[in-house]
C-alpha cells in the first residue's frame, strides 16, 4: 500500500475540536497523485495530497468554479462524489458524500500508475500535413496525446500538425485509427502545469 499513515486530514481548518474524532481514522499521504475534478459541465486537473475516510485534500492550479459539489476521479476512472469544505492558497479540502473504502481507492489507482489522465473536451481543430488541411474535433486530451474525430482518415504513423483554440500548433503522430477516429501521441508533451492551465483556459476559469 502506498503512502505513510499519519494523523487524519483536517477538513475544517477553523474547528480544532473536530480533529479529536478525526484522529481515529488514518490518513494516507498520496505523494502528489494526479486526479481529475468534475462538475456538471467541466473537468479540471488537480493533485491529491491526502486521503482519509472522511475526505481528501488537493492541490489546485486555479480557483475552482462556484458550487460545492464535485466528483473526483483517479486514473481508473471511478467517480467519487465529494463536497467542498474549504479552498485557499492553491489548495482545497473536500468530504466524501458517500462512504468509501480507502483500500479500494488506493489499490485501484495503483493498478494504473502510468495511465495518462484524460479529460473530455469538445474542441474544434485544424489538422495539417504540409499544405494539406483538414478539420477535426478533439474529444479528449491528456498530457501525452489526444483523440480526434476528423473529416478524413489519416494514415497510421502519419505526422500531423494540430491547432485549436487556446492550443498552439502541436505535432502529433497517429497511434491508432478507426474509420475517422484517431488516437494521437504528441511529439512534445504538456507539463503538468501547462496542461492544467490549458484546461482552465478552454473552460473559461482562467
């Protein structure tokens, strides 16, 4: 099991008396594990810092949208409904809305340590190969690549140049193709910060 066991996460910064009961449950330090926050209309990148039976604390890259109800997903894609308790200084604390099994959360994420965190988007794009241009829609994106629905079928292994709103032209190779649906791998990957900022910009939060 990853992480060290320490005193539990404090979800209420201004209520020290609540920590007495929280000490009964272990907290797991997750060593900066990537996760995804979802609202009804948006998806954002975050980094989970701590996990306990009562909730999680995360590092944020920008102010979160209004509202308290979110869903957090790790690399396995399983959603956990959460409610925001506090936010400030690039961090936020949430409580779980439903009972959770900590061992399952830790084990599920450990099974996919290298799976990229993909975020669903609907982003019109231009695809270029030399003077040849086509149109596409980016339907999901990660730090390493993207999936596009194009107006034509590009060849497997083809080097493309992809541009979209808020996305400077980026070279990518076709990893797989099914009809006009393509999986791309970027020649130059996003840094974690660049990717988080990009997602916030296309959502309008930054």
